[in-house]
């Protein structure tokens, strides 16, 4: 999709495409939407398309298709493959994706690789660590915050892997050296990470948890380094579970280095 820029001027929404083509929408331009709304089903794409039109200032005629039969009849009559269908000033725009494109917005969901899942995990686990430290000790102790941050992160990342263990294992065996030699390890890894993180929160069974996590983290770090920095392979990381679009690289290596550092710290403190 070509680049676009937009702005509001004098109550008019201006949308400029890179090739010079321009659409002009008055903030009260009329739009019509035909979407499926039944007692048992609310089309999410229809609702999102309606919301887009509303937030962009259109005057909306909202037409509900109240049954599966009515929805199929509408598609057949109009010669379209899907609903919702959006019209702007009588011109057929199309479905939700076509509307986003017409308004100069990116695809939904986002395409390609993204670090968003990892950023979300680390941001929330860091916040959890800060809040927990303050609630228990009534002060900000950097070392304790770091301990909790790593432990909470291990737990959350482990849970994400356990959410769909089969998909995680499929992604994990593509780069983990031990899992490539012994596939069942791919299924065990998620349990080790999650349980180790839980015990590290309270400093329980350090003599068992720390060495185990250290071995697992070291194998993981070596595997990621070999796959990414030596073999230059373009893979998705299984760190937030199978089927993710997080690129294998620095973030994946960081997860394992954090596990190693936490293990060493628990052993020497």
C-alpha cells in the first residue's frame, strides 16, 4: 500500500496518496454500512468498521443483517464475498480491510514480524516487580526488583508457551540444540521455565532450581547465538509461544541470559 498523509483543515478530512491522488471527506460525509448483527452473533469486523467510520466523523446509516439467511442473500444480491460492506457517498468501498486502506490506515492485524508481545510481557512484569517490592518492603530495592522482574518474566513466558505446547515445541525444535537431539525436551522446557520462575519468586529450593535453570538457560543462549549470529537464520522466536511473529534474535538471547544471570545470583548470594 502506498504511503499516505492526512490532516483536518476547515472541517474537512484530507487524505493524500503518494502518487498525488487525493480523496476529500467532509467530516459529515455520509457512509452506509451493512453488517451482521443477530441475537447470537455480532460480527467483530462489522463493529470495528462501524467504529472507524464513527471516529472519522462520518454520518452513518447502520444497516443490520439480522440472520444468516439475510446475510447470505445480501452477499448474493450485491455480488460480494463478505460482510461488512461499506459505502461512502454511495460509492462501494468494500469490507473492513478496504475501509482501512481507503482511510490510509495499516492492515489489521499488523503484518510481518513484531516485538510487541515481548515488550508487553517485560513491561508488565517489571511493573509487577516494582509494585510487589513496594508493597512488601515499602521501598524501592533495585536488587529485589531485578530478582522479581526476572522471576515474573520467566513465569509469564512459560505460561505463554504452555498455552499451546504443541505449537511451541514445533517452533522451538527449529533452533534449540538439545531439542533437535531429543524432541521431548521441547515439551519439558516450558514446564522447567515456569516452575523455576515460580520458585525463584520466593527463593525456594534454590539448590535444585538454580542449577536447572542455569543449564537450560545456557543451552538456550548458545542455541540462539548459533542460529542467529553464526548461521544467520531467519526464524520466529518461540519465546512467547508457538505461532508468534517475534523474530528470533536479541530478545530471545536476552530471555536466556536473564535466566542464567538469575540462577548464578541465587547460587552466590
